[in-house]
């Protein structure tokens, strides 16, 4: 490279960096203006609801944080949610804009048996007396004014006298029943504080900058930029989260995205193509964009906690030195090992997340990180095999919207998401070996990911052992040259991973296996009512088709149709290629386990295991359809949008929307 050429390259890079900086700052400013405008003209004129939704969903309020309230209870007659206070309670509005006055109204009842005196509730705002209310057993409102002041935070305290102790097994000291909290702004509309507006602008700018540093350009960059800005702003508006601490989560996610983007940019400058795979950084950018928006959704106060507390308790036990757990299936309640790979992976970061909910978010983040790797790994292998940039990038772009991982995340079945994420990367590694040969890095990484996957979830182990075996046999029987040799490598890697996983973890549960086999051999039966295992095949088929079975996460009609097209076209045009053989074996195993789950008591989460299969086949089918004609291109574009919307709907469902 001559000095003049080097100078031109340096100038071009500088201009590119300045352009990214400008777009990032402009995106942040746009998001800030959208937030201010939305709260002024389109946001609700009041915020209301119980202290929390509680129960399995575990949702909390976005606009407040509360202490001194007992867990949420549900009125069996009305299904209303309510919370008892203690004799003292506290409600904080962390980011309330105090440039105007607000009114906080508490809908309360005493909940006292006959003969008990009515409680008196004394309300303070920022420590100063604000209201005194007598509360009867009928619902009544107690209102306190939060006056305007310079500070951007409000703390409302409750003091209840006399308190009430139910007696017997219930030794709680109770105050009053809080049915609903209502916040009303004095001017008739809310305003976000300037600190929240600035934090949102910074979060969007950092996130957009990180993604664009990965090399996204043109229409793709514009769409991703707009999507991040709109998603972050919309999330802040849900349940008045701009009045709470949620914006801090968005900033943290954005900082991570910016760091990841900077690392990718440095690597891209040195290796624009890796192992013959171009545009790898663009694929990373697409997956990064989808993942950071998913993190925004799943860290929102309204996001379903689901089994997150169960996962938290298991992780805390691992933290305390316990490593071998079991869990129970639905009826007939078979016991099986519960592997701990996710918890081990989270331990190095555990001390940086102080509260229980923070640690649940950490576990979700680690699971999402493993899931994100699948999109990048699948991009690499299909790009190397098919040599089609558009199809490969479509795989990366569609992966964040795959339904099965989203459903598992919403349920907080995090060990399964983590295990299947690692397994998806391992499957891509096996396909890579079938395409490019068995190099030392490929074999080593594939073995590491496959072993870690087997050590992360029993379902991953159960399905994965069979799948890897069938893939190996398919490659050995149907491949040629190095593709056939890849079949033997696959079988060897699979056997070694099984051996390591068994010795390290599963060998500790021999008594569990004996007891389970004894129950099966004795033909023990159970009532099929309410059972997801012992129901009739017709009932199981109905549950499977409706998505209510334990094997949730069907790909959706549009992606399934695109996958069928992709499978047919691949079978006709590339029948003996490595990736085709791997996907074919994968499809056969999905069909086999699905049928087995319907006609027998053996039910695995094979839809989750097959999510990468459908995305790869679907992307190939959409590209094949779009390349035939203008009409085909239009249909493929509409189908792609439908797949994205179908996946994003699950994000909304996780927020209760």
C-alpha cells in the first residue's frame, strides 16, 4: 500500500466513524423527542394498578418501587389483586418530574374482623405529613399531594395504627389492604425528567453506534437504527417506566452493545473475512441488534418472571456449593437430573448483581448470550456452504425472532434456552466440519460446545444424543469425500461429549434412573386428567397444535411454509451437500420425536431443539422464492415481515400485552 493509498483509507475510515457518530447521536435525540412528545400527547393521563401483579407472572409496576408490602394475593371472587401493607410501608417514585404537582391516591380497605377498630393511615411525602385517612372495611380513597419542588424524586410513606395480627398460623403484622395506586399529574399530562430523557438519548446512541460499528449499511442500517430507537422509547412508555429505574437497564444494555460493537470493529479491520466467510461482522450486528432489544423487553418490570425465582434459587445453591439436582416432570412425576451449566456460567458475574431480580436478569442475559451465538454460527456455516450472502444474512436476521427460544425465555425456562443455545452452536460446528473439513479449531470448539450443552439441560442431552448420532450416520452414509469423513468425526465427537457429560454429572443419578425404570417396568398408570404425559394421543395432538403442550414453540405457519419450500429446493438442487444432509437428519429427528411425544409418554422439547433448523430452511426457502420473479420477491418480503411480527408478538405477550 502506497502512502497516498493509506492516507485515502484512513480518511475514508475517519469519515465512516464520523457518520456513525452522527447517526447515533441523531437517533438518540430523536428517541428523546419521541419520549417527550408521547408523554405530552399520547401517554395515559393517569397511572394506576395494584402494587404488583404477583403470582407466577411476577410483574411489578414500572413507575414505582414499593417496600413494606406483603406478596400479592388474589380475590377468588373478583380476581382482583391486592397487597397487605405492614404497619409501615414505602412507595418510591424514583424519576418523577417534580416541576409540577402530582396526586397519589391509594384505594384501601381495612380487612378487619368485626369488633376491631378501624385503622388510621398517616401519609407522608418526602418525610412531611401529607394526609391522614380513616380506613373502613369498604374500599375508600386516601389521597396525598406530591408538591412541586426541585428534586426529581418522591418518597411516600405510610404509617398504619393500630396494626392487626390475624393470629393462629398467620403471625404477620398487617396494616391495611392496598387495592390500587393511582398517580395523577397536576397539569393533566406527565413529563419525563431531564435525567431520563438524557439517559434514553445516551442508551439509543450507544446501542445504535455499537450495532453500526459492526458494518451495517444502507436500508438494513436504517431499519435497525429506527427499530432500536422506537423499541427503547416504547418500552419506557409502558406502565410509566420512565418514572422508575428501568432506564438504567437500557443504559447498561446499550453500554454492552457499544463495547461489543467496538470489539467487532477492531476485529473486522484486521479480518474482514474469517475462514472464508465474508460479512461475518454484519451478521453479528444483526444478531446484536435483536438481542439487545430482547434484553430490553425481558428486563422490563412488566416482563413475566415465570420460573425465574426457581432458577434463582438453584443458582444460589450452586453458589453455596451444591451441584447435583433433580426435577420432576408433569404427571406422572418422573424424576430426572437437572444440569447446572447455566448457573456455572453465571457465577463469575454473580457478585456484580446485588438483588434477586438483578440475578434473575443476569441468568436471562447469559441464556440470551448463548442463544445469540446460534444466529452467528448458523450464518457462518450456511454462508460457507451456499455462498449466498443474502440467504446467510437472512438467517442471522431471522434468528432473534425464532418463537421457541422466545417462549422459553418468557417462561424463564432458562437452563433449556442456554443448553439449546450451546447445542445450536455445536450443530453448526458439526455442519462446518461437513463443509470445510475437520480442522483442529473446528473439532475442539464443537466438542467444547456440545459437551457444555449436554451439561446444561437433560432434554438437550436426551434429544441431542440421538440427533448427533443420526447426523453422523447420515453424513457417513450419504456424503462423499470429506463430507463422509465428517460423519465419522461427528460420531466420535458425540461419543466423547456423552462420555464426558456422563462422568462429570449424569453418573451421579444412578438410583434415580433405577427408580424411574422400575416405575415404567411396573406399568404404573395415572389418571390422564390434567396430565401432559398420560393424555390420549388425540388430546396430545390438539395441545401440540395449539402450542399448549410441554413441547411449545412451533415455528409458526409462515416460517413452516418457507421451511417446506427450502427443504424441497435444497433436496432438488443440493442433495448431497454437508449442510443439506445435516438439516435433513435434523428434520427427520424433529418429525420422529414429535410423533413419539403424541403417541407415547416420551415428550421432549424438540421444537426448541429444532428452532435453528426452521430458520435455516426458512431463509433458504424465502430467498429461493424471492429470486424467481418480482411477485416472488414481494411475497418473500411480506413473509419475512410476517415471521418477524409473529416472533415479536411473544415479546409483547411476555409483558402481558
